[in-house]
C-alpha cells in the first residue's frame, strides 16, 4: 500500500474561471492539509472537445485516455459539476459514460455542484449521488452545493459554505483513514499525534 493517497479531482465545468473549480479546490486543500495526498486535476474545460467527439474510448486522444485511466486508478475522487437548466452538463455525464463499469467500485467519492440559485441544490442528491452509486462507489454522505451568493468574484466568502466544506472533509477522514491506514497513520508529518 502506498504511503500517499492518489486524489483525483474531476471538474465538470466546461468554462474557466469556474466557481465549481473554486469549490473543488477548497475541498482538495482541506484534504491536503490533513492527509498525505497527491492531487491531480482533470478539468472538462481541457478535454470537452475530445469527449464530445468520442462515442467510445477508441476514439479518444492519448491524453484524454490517460485522464480516464487516472480517474479509474484514483484512490479517492473529488467530483463536481455546474448546474445548467436543472441538470449537470451532458459532456460531464458522457465523460463518466466512458469510464469502466467496475473501475470506481468501492472508491470514496466527494460530490459537489454549483448553480445559479438554490433551485438546483437537489442536483447533488438526484443526479451526482445516483451516478456514483451506479458505479458502486462509496459516495460520501454529505455533498456541497454553492451559488453565486457564496462568492465574491471567484473567492468563497460565505461562512456557511466554508463550514460545510470543513464538515465534509471532517466526515470523510474516518472513511479514508480506514481504507488507507498505511498512508494515514504515521509517526511524522501532518497526521502525527
């Protein structure tokens, strides 16, 4: 077992800058502060054209195929998407349509979404949670949802959102520590007693 946890962040935003990226970055930073993780970010904004043109993995470029393998080989996934017209982007869903059906089984998955108003908050539980449950992932119990009111420009300024991010990271620690004890229990470094 590796002494470093392989964290893969998947941003479903087709645009930059993105509030989705900011929320995912805050969650990743929270994990990096308390766990020995190596973080890789896969952004839909970088691979959307390739994903949209591919009906199967055989049609993907080498770089995008490598990104899919990174998702499949992650120890922990941190996944988020914006909400447009009541749903996650189709290209984000298509990205996961190309993932191996058993590749995410048992992997801890953080879920997050951003949207224009609270009207879209249920996307976390009605679209993201079922998607990763289908993959038999270990979907963590609390998701994160944010609206433009939670930000000033692209900085999180809402205290409740900051607290929710801390809560989600805190709830995930026992799960991750239980799955990766060699990485999490050591005598030196940020996790030392």
